[in-house]
C-alpha cells in the first residue's frame, strides 16, 4: 500500500527500509522483506530521492545519457522516467506486500542547475565521487526528518544503505542514517547491490567508515525467487545495471550464495554499528 506522507507512518511500521532510489531496497533486501512479510510483519520502504524534476528542466548531457540508457524518450520530458520508475516500484512492492512512501528529494542527476552547472557531470562523479557541498542541506534536512520520525516511533528498526560503491545519493542516506545511530536507534546497514559485487568495494567502504560494524545474516533461501521476481519488475534498470534479465537473476543468486558458500543456502548480510 502506498502512503501519501510521512504523517501516514504508524506504529505498526516497526521495520523501515530507507531506499535511495526506487530499486535499491528490493535489490539489496528483497529477501528480508519477504521473510518479514511471511512472519506477519508489514515492512515499510521509504524511497528518498523520489521527486519529479519537472518537465521544464533542461537535462545535462550526462542526465540525458542516463535517461536514454533507461529507455526513456527525451522528448517526453524528465518526469516521464520518474513515472515509469514509480510504476515499477509500486508493482515490485505490491508483489512483496510491503507499504511504501516516496519522498520528494530530487535524484542527483537533477541537482544543481543541470543545463549549465550540474553537480554531477559524469558517472565517476556520481558513483565514487564526493558529495557536492550544495547537497549538504539535503543530508541535514533528511537527518532531521528521520530523527523526528524516530521520536514518534522509538522502537522502529531501521535499514539503510552502507554506501558501498559510493554513489552520492547512497552516501547522503547513509550519512543521515548515522544520525539515527547516534540517537540510539537500531540501524542495520545493508550491502548496496549490485555495487557490492565489485571486487573490493565492500572492504573499501568498511575501511572508509572505520570498520566500526559487525555483520549479521538473514537467511532468504526460500524467498530468493521472490527477491528475483521483484527485482525483475524494475525493467528500466536492467540493461544499464546488468545487461539482461538472465544476468540480473544470476547476480542475485550468485552473490547471496557467496556470503556463505553452501549450495542450498542464500543469505543477505547487514552491518550493525558497534
């Protein structure tokens, strides 16, 4: 079920997953979401950077490139891709029987003045670069929003991206979520997928954060297919991120097995701050 605003989040939402973009929580935590639902829980997925840029926005060349790689027609305007991604997200989360909320922060592609002064001008700046100083206000505002929500829901358990791969939007959500940790909340940091499949990416991020985390595992063996099927519903992202559907399914299966290399076991791993 889609929620209309932060005010619709209730005490029954005891497990809150923070997803930078429309696909991130399902890609990384789809099995855990399924496990929780099968146990009678109603997890909530909050997509942070879910805002529409507005069709009057002139995209940067890099943003146009990303739109085209996602199968969007530039002539339809920037909002068309967001509408597509929202339909995909709704389908995936309805399939998993989760509640979901889309916040209005704009994706990194649309920040700055994209036509002549975009904050992120290429893939290296977007993924692996530093957060632009102009985005610090988002970090602080998001942290304040999360802390205010925690006051209403002090017993909620949170799930946030660790920031593996260092996508700037993931870094912002990870940083804001650290304020929850400092406030005493239980926050499980999930392994950003598919970035975690890159050689050394997880170790590099943990080292950057001071190795101040302990791993915890969730077995998803019986829910693996549900995670895969939900991930497939983000059709606009498959080619750009995986090449084809078969590669997507294989990547999810292979990584979830690699956490503990036993043929019949599939896992998702989270990191809890010490």
